[in-house]
C-alpha cells in the first residue's frame, strides 16, 4: 500500500487540507504529522505564541480522511543530547535562508526524522513555502531517499492572501493590508511579461508594499524557480518571492512569473 505523509505544524487551514486531499488521490494510507518544530524557529521568533489547537486539528484531519495523525512529543523527535543537523547548502543561502539563519537546517532535520518514523512513499509539501519544497526535494534526491516529494499549489483567500497559520496574528487593519503582498507580486508578474526591467520592478515591489502599509520588507526578488538564484533577465520559469512584516507578523508568498491569468 502506498503511504502518503503530510507534514504540518497544525493550526490547520484549507492549504493544509489541499495537501491531504492530494495525498488521498494518490495514496492508500494517509499519515499527517502535527509537530511544532522548535529548532526551525529563531530565538526571537514565534515558537511560544505559534497557534496550537490539537483537538481541533485532530477533528479536521479525521473529517478529511487522514488515517493516522502522528503528533510526537518533543523528546521523541529530539531526545536529550540530540546532536545531528541535516543541512542542504546553496538553496538555503538566499531568500528566507538569509533572513532566518538556521531555519532550513531545522526543517530538513525534522523532516528527516518524520520520514524515518513514518516511512512514507510520497510526501506532500505546499508551494506556499516554495524554498522549503525545493530544499526538501534536494535533500531527498541527494540522500537517495525512496520518497516522491509532491509540491502542491498555494491556496489563497478570496482576496489573494495566501492561507497561513500566522494569518491569525493579524488584526483587522493588518488583515486589510495583507493582500497587497499577492497583488503587488501579481502586478510585477504582469509587468515583467510585458517587458519591464527586472531590477526596477523589484524596487517598485518593495516600495509598493511599504506604501500599502507593510512595516518592513525582508525581500522582494525574482529568482530562478529551480536554483532560486536571483534572475538577471526575464524568462517564464522565474518566480517572484516576497517576505514582509506587518508589525510582529512576517508573511511570505511567491508566484510563478507566468502565473498571471
Ligand atoms: P505548516 O503547518 O505551516 O508548516 O505547513 C505545512 C504544510 O502545508 C507545508 O508543506 C506548507 O507549505 C503547506 N501550506 C501552508 N500553507 C499553505 C497554503 N496556503 N497553500 C498550500 N500549502 C500550504
């Protein structure tokens, strides 16, 4: 029987559930993991305040056809004295990797353990965290793990905001500003397809987000969709990546440059 794994940190929304539904189409047994991974959070990040509601999450998984929920205690994943780090180089040295040092090491380390514990044939990740998806793909390829990594499209609210557990941090005013992240990326995608110059569009994107009410921009970049290297000239295989702060909340999003319908 084909086993599918959907790794999550809980606080479930339709983005997570889209991964479960995709897994259900392709696998006979669905495992969803529920684990807020301490080592992928920086010292000043939101590990403590990250939304947690296991009872609600178990119910949602059950109603959506998950067969097994794997919700390990922290010391099952990281026993006393745990001293292994799984690192993917290069792909982690840009975008969120620069802004969140150690984050992807935390991701690849926990995903390695989840893979070992659950022994999936397929593992499902969202393009919402596109860099994470590429990093996990490289880890699986280069460690010769017998797992098919499946990437699934970003699920959005009606106004374009990418669904995220962190959206619950937003107050009403911030929630109104937040869709500007997607709108701005989309405008840049359209302009690039019409021949606008890359660098000036990234600068424009940055300024447009500040003008919309974002407090701080971590990056607004156009990169190759595979290597994540910053692009010099336009081609359809590029992706637009943005990370920006509304007060204490950091939102990320990305869009294929040719995804402009
Ligand atoms: P998280 O619980 O935030 O660690 O996310 C668990 C998985 O769900 C990751 O593979 C994410 O990329 C994916 N995911 C989160 N938000 C979305 C979304 N809006 N659309 C699609 N996948 C998502």
